[in-house]
């Protein structure tokens, strides 16, 4: 392989790598843009009282469900310990 071919191959490899990295960068930018828009829309929705109340109720429901699961697990442990 001559020096000319070596550099030609090296520059072609760099060109392909740059194209591939550009595709990755475009995908990452699109994802960041979508995440930013979602965050903005969520913040805008939080300004509405009904949306905020619904979200808070959903969080409370989830916490109650988790507490009930923990209580059931503890009661099961108590039953097993009493046997």
C-alpha cells in the first residue's frame, strides 16, 4: 500500500465516522428538544388547578397503594412468626 492510498483510506474513514457521529448528534438533539417541550408542557399544565389536583390525587393514590402493600407484607410476616 502506498502512502497515497493510506491517506486516502484514512480520510475516507474519518469522513464516514463524521457522518455517523452527525447522525448520533441529530438524534440526541431531537431527543433533548422533545424532552424540553414535554417539560414545558408539563409546567404549563401545572398552572391549571384541575391538572394539579389530578396529579396530586394520583400521587396520593400511589402512596396509599404502596403503604397497603407494606402493611400486608408486615401482616404476613406476623402470621409467619406466630406459627
